[in-house]
C-alpha cells in the first residue's frame, strides 16, 4: 500500500517497465491513453495466477483461488476510482460487450420512450453499438455534441463519454446528467478515457449506468476486461439482454430458466477471462492509497509542460483550460501517421488518429515532466 496523498508526475515510475526506445533506453511512453505501460504488479499477479493457482490447484481455483468471486471483487477495487460505493461495479467482458448490455438494459428501463441520444463524436464502437441497439430496441438514434444535447420527453437513453477520445476534451457530466434526468432519461456514461486519469464521482453525479476500459490509464494490459457500473437504485429492475449462466442467481443449480443474480452480478455473461482479470487486479495496486485528485493535478501539469514547450504555430485541438482537458493532448499535424512513426524512431511513443491528429497521453504514474518536454521538443524538431 502506497501512501502518496499528493503524487508528483512519474510518482510510480519505479513500479513500471516501460517499452524500449530504438537505442535501448526507456521510451518516452505517451500512449497510455491507448495501452498503459506494464506495472510490475501485473506481471507478478499474472505469473502467480498461472503458476500458483492454475498449475497448482486446477479447477478448484474457481473457489480456492477466488476466481468465481473475482469479477465483483476487482469491481470493488475499481469502485472508489469512479466514485462508486461497493457492490455496483463488475469486471468481465470487453467495453464493447458491456456497453451493448447496458445500452439495451437502459432502453428497457424506459420502454415508453422512442429516442436513443448519443454523442456524435463518440468512440467508434460506442457509435456502432448505439446504431445496432437502436435498431434492436426500436428506438430512433439521434446524435449531438454532449454540451448541446437536449433530451426531451421522447428520450429513453443519453449515451456520453467523459472525455472525447479524439480531441481529449473533457465533458462536464453534471449538467448533462441533470438535463437527462429532468427529461426522465437514463444516462449511460463511457469512462474509458477518464478512469485512472482523474477522479469521477458516479454516485455523486447520479449517473445511472457506466462502462470503462481498464487497459488505458488503469494499465491492466492488452485486452484487460472492462468494468460496468449500475447505480444501486436500478439493481432490482435491470433487465440485461445477455442472459449468460454466470449472471444467474444460482449458476450451479443449472436450472431451466434464467433468474438474475441480485445486484450488479446479473451483468456477468460467460466465464470471464480470468488470467487477464487477475493481471488487472495486480495492476490496480498502483492506485492503492493514491489520491486521484493528485493524479489528475500531475497529469494536467504534464500537459501544461508539454504545451509550454510546444512551438506556438502547432495547432492544439485540446482545450487548454484545465476543467475542459482530459488525460491526453491532441495536436493537428499534416501527416499524423508519418510523424507518429518518426517520433517512435526518436524514442517517443504516441498515437495517431485519422485524419490528422497526434495524441500525447499523460499518464501521471509513469510519465515525468522531462518526458513531456522531450516529446514537445522532438515534435518541434520534426516539424521544423
Ligand atoms: C478504448 C475505448 C473503447 C474500447 O472498447 P473495447 O471493446 O475495449 O475495444 C470503447 N469506448 C471508448 C470510449 C474507448 O475510449
């Protein structure tokens, strides 16, 4: 357990192995908004799951090693990171699968409504799924920019991200949730670009349902399972579409009909990817005892250092204002793919998003102020 009430940028760097730069040194790794770096604790947890659990006890691991309970146990470790009281978060499937389940379940909470309102700039999987869920549930899909969304008496569901995946703009969820609730709609928030980068207060905001990715700022590893949040007030009535056996109230009774598990457990679908889930469990050690407001402040300081070192002519699409900035900063460049590759050759790992954006992710646990300035300097050199 770390005691670090006011973390500085790079406060947990010693707890990570960073990808290599071409010269063999540690890369300046600013792709944590896409895939977080590897915490030592994730490796240890994964090796222990393979050697001490799977190899040693076999099938008994479902009970003896706590595998069966792990989706909710790990969910309860994520809960404080998103402002959720215990018992409202479950981990198991991909963000896309969890989102599908929650969008349909949200629509079923408002059977008398006709519209699914979604962010026009939502991450592709969120947009594709909203389109399919609207078709499946008979809702009409309408889209808009989050601040301009105007839900009304027709709106069943409002689907919004906490941060725009492309521009890095942070949305103020409070007025969005308030307007949705005034109109009688249910809010499904996607926290993929927020969790682990900044405090989120799901209970305080009154968000109804939420999902989030764990391989970005939570460093759970490639394909780490996502989490789903269901506010306790919906637990008894939530009607998920994927009625898999592990979400049954008594799965080993193997009964004829599906009876939902109490609480958020009904969102479980099939046997979860246990090795990935246990690697995530280890990765979460990085956040033990860490003040997320401090992580957020450190991430903003990194972004500020980057922006200050950037030549004035570079077009920054992310708002500079702290309240409107997420965990990454995006700049518009001509040939984003080419510059991304050129930066990688100089030991700076970022990513490109079409058509012309480069994203610089400021994951405070392992990114230092020097890293942020180096990235700006290398970009400037390439653009000169
Ligand atoms: C990263 C991300 C996802 C990822 O979905 P997967 O199912 O894990 O591939 C979904 N939504 C948003 C907003 C994301 O940022």
